[in-house]
C-alpha cells in the first residue's frame, strides 16, 4: 500500500479504496466495524458487493459520469451490510493519482450517526436532503419503469422555472426556499404507491369509482410523509418534509376550485404546489408513455394557456410559457 493512500485509512470515517475498475484495494478499521466485512474477506472483490439494489440507477450514472474524467463525486447510497441490514450513507469519492496509477478513495458518513452540533455546509445539506428525498420518491414509485426520468425532469424544470420567475418578476425568493421546493418537487406523486396497479395503469377509461380512488393519492402521500415526520426529530429534513407535504397534498388543486382533494381556489393553493402543478402537467404532456405519444412543446404550451384561470394561476402560466418559448435547451 502506497504511504500516501495509507493516510486516508487513518480517518475516523469508514474508508474504501478501489482501483479504476472498482475492485477493492483497501479498507480501514471503521469500514470493517460498520459493514461487518473484514479486510481479508473483501479486498480484491468488486465494490458492488455492498449494493442493496435500492440506490436509484441515476445515482450510479451520475457517479460514473463524474469519475470517468477523474472528477470527485458525492452522493447518497443505500448499501447493505454483511448482516443484511441497510446502510444509508453519504459518500465522497475522490480520484487520486499515485505513481502513474489512479485510485478512488471513498469516505462514508453514516447518515444515522451524524452527531448533533456537527457543522454541515448549506451546499452539502441541500445535496444530502435532495438525495434522500430522491431515494424515498423512487422507492415509493418503483412500479413505474419510466418514473425516474419523469421525476428528474420535474425537479429540473421546477428549479429552472422558479429561478426564471423569481428573476423576471423580482420576487426576491431566497436561494434556500428555491432549493427546498426543488428538492421537494420530486415527491409530488408518492401517494400513488397506495393505489392498486390495476387502476393506476388501466389502459382504458376509468369508472367513477376508480377515479375517486385515484383522487385519494394526495392524501395517501400526506399520510406517508406524516408518518416520516412523526419519527423525524431532525431540523435538517423537517422543512423539506413540510414543503413536500404541501406539494403532495395540493398539486392537483385547480385555480377555479374544481380540483381535488379539497377544492381550494386561487391563492388558497400554496405557491409551491401551483408551480409543481404546471411543471408536472407540462412534462406529462411532452413525454411519450406506453399509452400516448409525446405532445410538441407548442401544443403543450397552448394547452397551458387555455387552462389559465381554470387549472392554473394565469401569471405563472404566462411566466412558464415565456421561459419555455425563450429557452433553446432541448430538455424544455
């Protein structure tokens, strides 16, 4: 073991060192203690031995994209210990070149063991919050093979829209609030996990009874988040969960009061839910699914304009359409 690499093994956190093929070269004592894998058992094996199958594929894709050109990467993994317990951790992987050889040094922070009073930067806090909400959202909607891409787009569009609307209308929304809504937007449909598949993915027209069941998913989602909130004594996530609840519960309300589940009208609907409602519908319309072809950007924005004052806040629709039509990005 190179002397420079050995210094990393002295860290108090769990450390794993791999080669560029992700074959384990070395681990430290903390890694052995946390995972239950002794050094002699794991050195020479692929790092994938820790995989639980619950970390979103998108996380691994982002990791490989950054590590390929030898950039550092951080994210949240749900791994599995030797005793089969799940291990939720925030990992930073740094490529290191020594004597013409590249290594990946991974330093884990166990999310269940971060002590009170430990300083967490705002950037890192937001990243941790975002990754955990992503894992939760994907876990709740894992039955739909296309859901991961949809949720990622909703989150991306929400972030772009909030920043555009904030700048063009001089709202002075704080960076923290924008990131909280962006992070929480990915949770909007977690309540669908409680809807029977036969109804949720029914190819034909829904009966009145089936429609009522579908319309229960916002309240199912709120119930899921309430259970999490009741068990969560940590300010790091409580605000995100509160905003997530607002989005989950109200993103199917309509501007004219004809939406569900509460029939709220106008600005009775929370701002974050108004935003995500527009973004969610736009992405649904412009995305190809098994039961429909994708609409063009022009057709989708025309629909939004026709729904001004009916389904959506007219001012937000104008702002969103302006953003879409002025944006040259293919993703919009």
